[in-house]
C-alpha cells in the first residue's frame, strides 16, 4: 500500500545530465504495482567505480558479487531491481544475478564483472529470471530518463524521490556530481546505507575514488539510523566517467582533489539525511551530537546508542524532554563514560551538567524546541576531544503500521 509523503520530505533537486551516464527505466513487474521497477544505467567505457557494502553476513548475491567486482575498478552498467531483494535465496538468487550480468555484458560487449546489480525489497524470494530478462530488454529499448524518474524507480517504501547534486572546480574544469538514493526502513548502515548511486563526469582513478568514498561514508552513511536494522542489501556505488576531461585525480596532491572530496562529502551528507527524513513513520529529524569522548569513533558509537534507543525516539515523538533516557543510552553504549562528568542538552539548552540536573533548568525552551521538526540532542562526556554527529528520526506508531503489512 502507498503511504503519505513524509512531512520531512525535501523537493527533488535539479540534477543535470552527466556526460557518460545514460539512465533508463522499465517495468519488470517484480510486484503488483503500476510503476517502473527496474533501473538501467549505461556508463561510458573507462568509467571508474568504487563501492561500500553492508557487513550483514546474510547479504545478497548482488552484494557478494559487487564487493568482489568493485576491486577491478571499472564499470559499464548498473541494474537496480525494486520489489525483491533476492537475499537469502541460495544458488537460484546467484544464478539470477549472473544472468543479468551476462545479458547486459553481451549487449555492451564488456566483461560481466563490469555490470553491477542491486536488488531491494522482500527477503527470501528468488528474483524471477524471466521478469528480469524482459525488464532489461525493455530498458535497453527505452528512452533515456531524468534523474527523478530513476530515483522513483529504485524505491520501495520510500515516500519521496531522493537526489543530491554538487559541483567543484577540478583542474580548471567544472565537474558535476549527481546522485540518487533509496531508503526508508531497515536502516542502520554498517559501511553503507540501503541503495545509493553517485555519478560524476570527473576523471578519478579507481583507488582514489574508493578512498574518497570510504572516507565520506564513515562520516555520513555510517552515521545514520532509522531502526537499528542493518539491511542484507546495503550498497553505495560511485561512478566517475572522466568525460569532463580533467587530469585524473590520483591523490590529494592532484589539482582540485580537495574540492572534489568536499563536493563528494556534501552529496553523501545530503543523501544520508534524506534517508532519515523518509524514515518509516518519521515526524521529526534528530541530530545527536556527542562531544568530549575519548575518540571520534567512541563518540559515534555513543551517538548511535542514543539514536537507536526506542525510549529516546518515542520520547522525542511525544515531545517529552526526558533526558534520563539519554543518560540510560549513554550508559549502555559500552564506551568510556563518567556519570559525574556527563552533560545533556536539547536544542542548545543544557538540562544537566557534570552529572546532575541544573538548579535553574527551565524546560520551557526545550519543550518549544521539541515541538519542531528538526531536533537536536547534545551530549558532552567530558573525557576528551572526540566528537561525532549522528542522525536519526523519531519512532511513531506509523512505523509499526508500515512494517506490519510490508509483504502485502
């Protein structure tokens, strides 16, 4: 069933065509829905590829093959199936992916390992090979589409299309980064988020592109959570066609490398926030900032413990400044913390300092802050210089409603 558009939705940005990238969509009919559900993106010869993938050990064959094939560094095509995750489907699932790779590679005249496949949807149902084959045949004959159509096609329980764009000057040339993503539930990225695809006309060597994507992921996709569940299909792929004609970026010593890295980080941050803003049943977007930790990674883990706490998330949904629940989450994180140095605030107003409530604490500004859509929680551990921000959403009854009938 369709769900109302998230109140936290953002309009789809104006992403221009990217040289060397041609997206098309088609209807394979993986589910009984009246829309396209197969995305095919053709990439120019020589396109570099990088990727980050789920650490879920019950991952799909798409993830296994993608993780294996990204090491060779180049891509000619991307196929994304929506409505069926093809995970936990054994040899039949792998055969379906290999058939898709063979079909597309034969069409393009490229090695099968340069065809990347992702699938998303219900777990435990083998991807129908006949539908996939027919869907790809239709996509190959379809007219190129815009990025919003591609973004809508890869969605499942998403309530709005998600995209991001940034530009940078590299080697005297303006390069563009455009991206689409899907994700709404089963979001607790451990190296990636649900399905995200980043395209640029910049020339970037594969190894450096991988290093940049991995670094950006650590500060963006790996810092969001909707429900603490790490998907079997999490994938983020970045493709660089080189059509902009800049001298290839090989390291941070390359002209424009810093600018490109900043633009890539910006796009990844935009995408990760959009996933949280479409969290299933979400009414509030929450930023949890942890400072004073023994390290940045420790701060991130404490932040995720807070962001994943059902008690914290339901308190925010109820607009209740119950900072005791934040104390609980800090204490269970398994990271260094000292009760008597802990400080907690909401929206810039401290409720507790150095392990105890403030004598002059006024809850009125906090209550007003919690009535908004964008919520901030601040935690200072008072132990060191480590700092991190993670992003999540509140937990409402609509999350239960959506997931109670997910397979219908």
